[in-house]
C-alpha cells in the first residue's frame, strides 16, 4: 500500500491515533466509544493504519528517572568538513544514551538528545562524542525541567 501523505487521514483516523497515543493498550471498544465506532470498525481502521505505515508499532512509555537515567541534555555537534548524515547516524546509533538525533540548519550540524545516570556519566558521553573523528567541537545544554512532552499524533481539531 502506498505511504500516507499529509491530509490522507480522516478525522476519525486522527481521533483513533490520539487515543492510541494516550494509551496503546486501550481496547478497540474503549476507543470506539470515544470515536463513535464499533470495536470491529476501530480494529479495521487500526489494521489499515498499520498496513499503510502510519502506525509502526505499539510501545510503552517509560519514566527515565525511574530507570536511573536522572540527567538529560542536548548536545550540539559541529562537524569538520562535509560529513554525511549517514556517517553521523552510524556514529550516534552506537550510544545507548542517545535517545534522539537530528541534523539541523544553522551553525551546528547535529543535535543529539542524551540521557545519562548523572553528571559524570553525561561528561563521559560528551567526551566520547567529541572524540568521534568527524566532530570539530560540541556544545551542551543540560535540561533542568522537561515542561512539555507530546506523543507524535495529529493535533485535535481547532
């Protein structure tokens, strides 16, 4: 089935996705109650969303602090010369502390979100990242409070 493009989802699909984002374990009947569909109709829609690649899987949201990951930071990597995104990805994928990485515009080349046990652990991660052959320098920003974290879902209708 072709990949989904923006605008391919109808309001009911979007509502189903919002419900799944809040609780991926919600029953089709519970979701159906919210979106005014029967449980079998919700299941058919979820199956179609999975086939189309809109839903890539179901997961659990963990509390990093409860797992011992007390420190969070964003590390900016400034690369030497012309470093490909594939090279950057191959390097940062090796770090279990990296929870997200994105190439960006501006002076910085790569922004990496990191979780660590404590400041010493974060320092070690920054040192290892800075030692990557393509990295000219790094700049770190430590998170004090995570104020807003949203799942990747369509926003509710205006």
